[in-house]
């Protein structure tokens, strides 16, 4: 009996059958998968995303097998398939293909996450300080605006550049949605870069705050007692009218708007069962599968695409510039309020709800244990979501019709 | 009419004006410069309307 050991252990055998660079990339990605899972477990990176993403990444790169004598692949997912009959066949083989085809490539998963975010969002914080919240949110879009021409300078066309620049909005469902509409061929690397970096904001933004904001400014106390109470009816009315206005202005982004404001409306209408459904199973279920799918999409061939490196650089610049912009906005508000406004709140204008608001509060707490800025930071955070959605709407509406 | 209601109404009217300016008026102007001007002007107007509505919401009645 002649048994080929490598035929039994195909995950290892395919390493030797592939080109050396593919084999090396697979090993690097397996190691990165371990690292992300570990950092997620230790809560250094966002665990709810990093653990499924890291495990998906290491499993898909380890689990490569011979599909035929000359072809290797996995039975996880085939993102490039488009022929309907092939798709039906592959859905019966690749276990994540149905979720990818029916929720990922049409943007549904981004909308589901947005429904959940809407259900945990309190518009009251934004309505209590509308001017400050909106100014900070506009400043925190610096990366989204500045990286667009930079990406064009890096050789991307305008649609691809816009899809990359949206990373600066720090709103992952928005990145997913924009890249699906404007640059479908790049959405895997752009979305992976965006989600990797969004976890890094958790670890990186505190250092940016320490670098840019002097300690005495970080400890400024905010007057939380004078914040006006907004009734649920008014928050509901504001959500419904804002959704209508934004959908009129940017019909292409209307699915995102309706998803977010539906979550808000359900919460403010007091429909507890729907709120529990959206903020629990819908939000966490979608985030779980999104993380797993992103990890599974991160195969060796993806990172060997020569466009990934510039996307990595531009994505990092976009988030860095947005953070700097937010803090500059915070400094402006500090000056306008004659030192009675904590400039760290500016970082919460970067719309990664609620991470950046929590980062802001944590940074302030380290300096002054009596300074509570979270309600103000949440206002800037919610405003950041709306501003990012507006810029997404402008990009997906205007850029496809621009002719040079 | 209370100041609160006036702010809400003014905000809604401004936002509606912004929608009309951004989505309808550009159809009647041929030059791309004018179309872009009306489009972004309308967006700003609608955004201003939302801010005015927000001020209406925080106003104590």
C-alpha cells in the first residue's frame, strides 16, 4: 500500500505545491491570525471583531486543499464567483458562501450593523449641544476629505480614491458600503484595512491625544448638569425628518440612512422587543459574521495584490488625519468657550461609535478623575455618524457622475 | 406659537428648501458650475435646517 503522507495532510501539502511567495504569505497570515486572536482575547484590540477575524484568517490560510490535480483552494468562500449556475453549485460546497452572497456583497450586513448602532444611539446627546457636536464632527472628517486627492496622487482613479478616503470617517459599515458601490474590485482590501485600523483606533488614539493635547487641557471639567433634557418624541421626530431629508438628498445612500434612523426611531418609540432584537442578535450577529467573513477573505492572494500596500498607507493616513482634525476642532471649541471645553471631546467626532467616545473619556479620566465628558463625547460621536453618512452620500452620488 | 415650535418649523422649511435647491434647481441650469453650486448650496441649506431643528429640540417650552 503506497500512502503519500502529504496527500492526507493537504493543508501542509499545498504549501509546498504553491509558489514560494504564496506559501510565505500564508504562513505570515496564519501568524497574524494568531496575533489578532491573542490581542483580541487580551482586549488590546476590539475582541468582538478580532477573535472571529483572526480565527477566520488563520483557518482559511491553513485549510487550503487540492480542488483538482492542478488547482488549490478552500471550501470557505469564493468571493470572485459571479456566474449564477456556478454560484448555486458553490453555495452547496463553500459553507460561508450563502452569507457572503446574500448579505455581504449587496451591503445588507452594513445596513444590519447600522440598525443595531441606531438602536444603541441616543440622539439626545447630539440635540443637547448641536453646534459643538456638528463642528467637531466636521473637523473630524479631515482624513476623509484630505485623503481623496492623496489617493488620486497614489495612482488610484477617483472612485477608488473616494472608497479609500471614506476609511477616514472611521465608520466601517460606511466603508463597506462605499467600496461596494464605487470600487467593488477593491472592496476586500479596503474593508479589511478599514476594520483592522478601526480596532487600532482603540489602541492608537490615546497616544495621539497625549501627543497633541497638553495635560492641563485634558483635565478640563465639563458642566454636565446644565445639559437640556430632550423628550423621546422630539428625538423621534428629529430622526424621522433627518432620515427623510438625507434620503431625498442622497438616494444612493438611503439604505444606510433608513437602517440607522430605523434603529433610532424604534428606540425612541419605546418598542423594547425591537430594541432588544436590534441591539443584541442583529448587531452582534452581523458583527460576528462580518469579522469571520473578513478574516476568511484575507487570503494570501489578496495581500499579494500590489494595491494593498498603498491602501494600507492611505487608510492609516485617513484615520490619523481625522483624529488630528477632531482634536483641532476640540482646540477651536476650547478657544471659543474660553477654556471651558475639554478639547479631547474632539476625537469623538471620529464616528467609530462608541469606541472614540470611550477613548476620549478614558484619556480624560487618566488626568482628572472628576472630569466627565462622555455625554458631550457621545454627542460628537452621533454627529460624526451623520456627517460620515452625508460625506458617503456626497461621494457615492457625485463622484460617479463627474467627468474629467 | 412658542419659540420651540417656530424653530422646528423654520428648520423643516430650511431643510425642505435645501432639498429643492440641491435636487430640483440644478435641472434647470445647464452649466456644470451652476449645477454644482446649487447642489452643494442645497446640501448646506438642508444641513442648516437640521441644526435649527436641533436648536428647537433643546429649547425649553
